C-alpha cells in the first residue's frame, strides 16, 4: 500500500498489543525486512501451547497489515516490514501526542 495515508488511530490500535509490538521490535532489532510466522513465533514469548504462531497468523499480522505496518501474505505465512515508510507517520503521531499532553 505505498503512498497510503496512515491513520493515527490505526497505528495506535495496532501497537496496543504486546505481541504486535513484539513483531515490530523483532524487525527493528534484527534488521530483517521479511520474516515467516515461524521466525516471529520463535522470537516472541510463548505460552508453550503453540498458540503464538496461530495468534500471529490469524490476528496480529493481519491487524498490522491493515495498519500498514507490514505486508502479510497468509498463503506463504510471510510478513514484510514497512518500517522505512512508517518513520514519518510515527514522528507525526508523536508530535500530535505531545501537543495533546501539553494542552
């Protein structure tokens, strides 16, 4: 979705969950642009039931994709991080939040 205007509400909602923040943290720290559900599940805290991979596939990655943070292909179970495209919208969000807190 190049050129897509990111909604601040979408970004905040997408990052409100610890698993989804963990996905972003994984990409930021690893420097990888693409990861599979299995790569991400191995890097995130697990409850031991295998539920992390299911939650990533069915909930977390689709929500991050709707917010424009990743591109997710459920058929290949691969996500591509769009971090470079998000830096400016996130900066704008922080400016807006700081202004609201200061008001």
